[in-house]
């Protein structure tokens, strides 16, 4: 089975006139995939190297978070991570998903944790890749230089393919993983008029600190980290490991922030084994 963008594309209305876009592939126990916050991010852009492998074991629902992809483009006055979590949780209820595993990259990892915090019964297990939500560091100044570049892409901007390519090189260890096709696809998505309007203040929006909620998340969790992650600092996986009651950590050498992209085969194997484990 090979999923395509259009054949797996679905929408669910979360409020009148506001819909989340997602991809629905496979059968079995649901796995919800939530992407990170880089320019042009979407469920498909972040997880296209993982969906088919996961769908051999699970029903995969890869969402475009609000402000991204084909989902609605409102701005939010409250912290983004908890706000997005409430929207995704509402969407799952509308679709009829009572309980699911969650896979989250960067922003999507933090959003997954807030879903587990707000509605513990919705969540079975968590796979968190380079999860966000920890904003200071004992090891280096924060935000990191690539994180500054990420925020500056929209504010002050203006976006460009050259800026995006440079930014994506900081997301990976091996620059060969930043293909012309990837840059072109995500640049086109990043400059859609509604996206530009929604993300004009991206760098000054509050995201949401996960640390106050982690101790209360008792679900079994796996944190996956690339040791060459230049977007977030090593404090993040150590913080998750210290605060979460039931967590294990896997670290990949010579791997950057996009573990599921750069080490897709290894990531797919580790995630499937963990989610299927008794």
C-alpha cells in the first residue's frame, strides 16, 4: 500500500466554518501524527516518509495543525501549544476517535503532551521526537541561532527559498536530506496569503511551557532525540526524562531535529515496536 496526498486527504469541522485537514491511512488502532512548526510544515510534509510504514500496523491520522497546511488559519491570543491541543482533541471527538497513540515532532510533541494533560483518556502512548516546550538551557544560550532564524523567517521576513534552505540545513545533520523538491514544496506552502497573515506574529506568540504538566502525564512515553539537534537544546530530552513518570529515551548520533525524516527507517522501527509492545 502506498498512500497518496489526495487519496488520503480529509477534513473535519471543529467549529462552524473552521476545519482541520488530515490524512487518514490504514486500519487498526489509531495513531495521531502531529507535525512541527517550521515554515511550510504539514502532516504530509513532516510524515511522508513514515505514514506507509506505520499504516501497515495502525490507522494513521496525520493532521495539519491550525495555521498550517490546509487547516484553518486563525491567529490565537492564548499560548499556541495548549490552544492547538484543544482543537485537535475536539477534532478527534468529531471523527469518533476515542483513544489513540500520539506521535509528535517538535511543536507536535508538546501539543501531544497537552492533549494528554487535558484529556488523559484520549491518549494511549506517546512518541515524542525532539519535542518542544522547554525554553531555557544550562548548556547554551536560548533561543538557539536556528530558532531565531525560524521565527525571523516570518517576522521580520520576508520569506525566501534561500532563507528556507538555510533554515532546513539546521534541521538535519546531513544536508543531502534537504532536497530541492522539499524546499520548493514547503516554500510554496509557507507563502500562501492566509498563512502569511496568520504567522505574521509567529515569533512573538507565546508557545506554552510543558514543564508544569509533565509530572502529571502518566502515559508510557518514548522520547526520540537527534544528538546533532541544533534547533532545541539537550535540556529538552533530559527534562522530559526527569519529569515524566514513565518515559524512555532513544538518542540517534549524527542526526538532527527531523529524526523521522533523516532516520526514517530507524524511527519507523522504533516507534512501531514501542507502540505494539505489551
